[in-house]
C-alpha cells in the first residue's frame, strides 16, 4: 500500500511539473552529451599519443632490407645499430631511449589501427629506437646527430604533426567540457526550482503526512524517484547522441577517410557512457537529497 502511494505521488509529480521536468531532461541531455564528447576526445588524444609518440619523442627507423629503401643498402647490422645507440647515449639532449623490434612494432600498429591495418608481416616493419628528449625544442639537435648514420632509414618527430592535432583536440575537448559544465549548473538550478515548486504544490499533503508520523525519507522518496527518472532519460538521450556521433562521425566519415589514424572505438564509447551513468544521477539525486531537507519542513 505504501509503495503504491509513493508511485502514485511520482506519477502526479511528473504530470504536475511536466514542463519543468522536460526542461531538466533537455538540459541534462545537452550537458551530458558535451561532457561525453569531452571524454571521447580525451581518449582520442591518448590514442594519438600512443600511436605517434609524444612531442618529447623522436623515432629513429632502422633499415630493414626491403627493396627501394632510400638511403639503405640492406638491413641494419649490429655494428650500425650500436653506432646509433652510442650516438644517442652520448647526446646531452637525450633523456631516455628504448628499442622497438619489428614484431613489437607490427603488433602495436595492428592493435591500434585494427581493420585499417594493411601490412601483412612483421618483416615489412622497421625496427626503431624511440628517443625521449629533455626538451622538445632540442629535437633538431638529436635528429642531426643520427639521421646521416649508416643503417638509419629515417627519423620521425611527432612535433609538427601533433601540434595542430592536439591543438584541435584540446580546443574541442575543453570547449565541450566548459559548455557542459555551464549547462550542468543550469540543470542544478532547474532541479532546485522543480523541487521548490513541487514541495509548494504538495505542502498540504506533506503537512498531513508529518502529522501522522511519516518519516522524512518516505516523504522525500517521490521527489528522489522523479530526480532519478529525469536522470535516466537524460543519460539515455545523451548516450544515444554519442552513439550517433560515433557511428556517423567517426565510423562513417573519419575512419574511412583517415585510415592511418587510430580512432576511438566501442570500448571508449562504453567508458564515456559509464561516466554519464554516474554523473547524471549525481546531478539530480544529490541536489534533491539536500534540498528536500529544506523545502519539506513544515
């Protein structure tokens, strides 16, 4: 009987303040979508750095003996590799380094690029030495010390590529998170107004329930359920919008046109949705718990 009363109050509350609840849902939908985009863009930045390296790194690709290699007469020998390592270790601008074999390079590229990976065997990959510089501004000093050594196919620095990529990703990421935070504040204000109006509309019923000894939790339960319903709808709409962005924006457009880049995929989407599933109820249920203590006193 008590649960029936609670759900009856829930239905009446949703119907009585329908316009306010719709406003909360729409605000939550937009704000959570933007927050989810920020989370996806952060994952994209991490994938980009894992694939290309950081701005502090230079990659020295060694000859692998494949036909048509510019500057190579055959696969790098042990003596040539040791000469390259010696030049790296003797460079005062180098902070650290490590070697990556052909097999490791093949496995890493295949994992990051998935179906876009077209290389058939590890032998087609270059073994490489990854050098971490103390300061990215010194990359030319590191490159010049090794690029003409025998056995070196090429030297790649991610700085020129990553600077515009990271700038664009960061602009979208912080922009979406900033606008999302502003809209979250708007959602919190809407939740507060909704609770205040709902409590005012039910002040007579609340007074009667107080007189008959109803607990604070029992009185506030319909309000909490209303907040939970709006949060679930907002999270569901935001998850659908992120799913549409992943499919039409990433899968259909970017993944097909920029096949050399590793892109966010389904596990990253699930991670973003998981965050939204936590943030959404917190934005409605927690303020409701706090504000009902104020507005339900008679």
